[in-house]
């Protein structure tokens, strides 16, 4: 097992920027998407980006909030898993499309599918959720944030 040491304490060195990201993340969870959907999107994007620190954090938050571990273990296979609502599936799809930019197509057809299930405010917050977790993933993977010991 490979366990890297953190490269530097970015959260201390750039504390104002760090707190800005924390505030955006918390605002998203308190917004129209709600905590569960925001955390599911955070988990899925963290899987795509390979950020083990974020995967662990969001999986743990979801379990603490009452999500079934079996369901969470299938987030990466959401297309085949029966555990997710139509809204969750639409959010996963949009999150994957946006995260894969420029190698994907955020087409009008894909956006129209999203509009059927989400309000404008929810789509806006979903965009911020996707952006913020991608930022966290890049920071934590680049700075090698270690996964905390279970406790």
C-alpha cells in the first residue's frame, strides 16, 4: 500500500483561500440540492479524479448521514445499480459530462434532460458543486492529503 506524506499544509499557508472553498462547499450542501445529493456528486467526481482523501471523506459523511454503504459502493456503477433516483442519476451524468470537459459534450440535449428534473437554482448550484469538488480534488491529490486513520 502506498501512503504518501502531505507535501505542505496548504490549508494553513493559504488559509483565506482554504476557508473560501470550505464556505462554498457548505453553502452548496445547505442549498436547494441538499446535503445528500451534494455529497453524492462530491463522491462521484472524487472517484473520477482519483482523489482518495475526498472519496473517503464524502463516503464517510454519507454513511454518517444514514446512507447505505452497499448503495455507496455502487456510485461508480450508477448506470447499472438500482439504488439511485432519477435526479441522482441525472446529477451523476451532468457531473461526469462537466468534469470531463473538454473531452465531453455538454450538449443542449443533455442540458434539456437536466432541466426536466432540476430547477434553474438547482442547476446553478450543481454547477458550483461540480466546480468546487474538482478544485478540492486537484488540491488534495496534488498536495497528497493523507487519508485519516479510522477512528
